C-alpha cells in the first residue's frame, strides 16, 4: 500500500472520529435558542416570575404583570448589576428581595439619619444601619458621605452593634482567618472592619461580621475616615 493511500485513509478515519465527537456537540448547540447563541448579552429567558408586576413597578415599566422582551432585559440588567444569579430576567424571590433592599437604600439618600438613631454629638462618625444595609458618614448633623450599600454579618456571625472607634487601618490587608483579601480595611471592633470585596454586596448570606463594601465606596471611606473616628452600628439585619 502506498504512503499516499495510507495518508488518505488516515485522514478519513480521523474525520470519522471527529464527526462522532462533534455530532452531539452540534446537536446540543441546536437546542440553544437562536437569540441566546447569537447574543448571550441580550438574550432573556422570557419566563414570567412570581414578582413580575412588582419588579416592573420598581423598574419604572408598565406594571401589567406580563413578561415582555423589554421587561425581561430590564430585570436581567438589574440582576447583572447586583450580582443576582441566574441572570435571565426571571422576577423570582431573590431578585425581588434585593429590589426591596435597594428601594430602602435609595429612599435614604438625602437624609439617612432622619430617625436620629446615629449620634450627632461625636464629630465625624461612620453610621451603619443593619436593617437597611447602608452606611454613611456625618459630622454632627452634616452629611459628609451619602449612604452606600453594604453587606454585614450573616446569621450566626452578626455584626456587633454599638458605638465603636476606628483603631487600625491596613490598605492591603489579607485575612489571617479566611485567607481572603480585604482591601482598604479599617478595623473598629476586634476583627470587624470596613473593607472592599470583589463580589456583590447584595449577595447572600453575608460577611463574617465585617462591613463589606464596593471598592469605590471603600476607597472613599479610606479617604474620609482616620484612626480615632467613631463608628456607630445599630438595627437588625433581616434574616439574622
């Protein structure tokens, strides 16, 4: 047998093996919706969730309880922005729960200390409201930093309440307990600190007691607070 024939047969055999391997993969791709395969960033599942109408109202859309493509994409955008999974535009319990938290956070923007819970006689102070999952900085009655979303301690590891003081800061801290990065750490109560996280501050179940923040917010707190500044934690985180 000539080498050219062997080469031809070898190639044919290889094609046969490749075809056997690729066939199920191609069949799987055909099962994916066309719009998902063409543009995963804009594709939506199209399913109507149990909190469809509430989600539509929250997002400023027509609250008719019917899942349109526009509704689906708006819900999905919210899920992506807030680290909610799965991200296919379904208005389920997890999405609605985060929407409720965000609504409370947005309503606190101008006057987070309306109820007067955070002390106004301690100079510059970082206030943390566990109930609304927000934090802000004030000086007396003057709002220095508008409220930002935070993620506090999970059930069993609740962030401790009370009046505290920033006693140590470490910009590139790494937890000796959990071996995780804690950028812009500002410790105020034992191992509890303000610090940035790479994930979502809206995701469950919560921290091990620290005040988790978005990186930009943790950077702002780093610039606005110093050792000796007071921290006041109050309220009760839902679910703990």
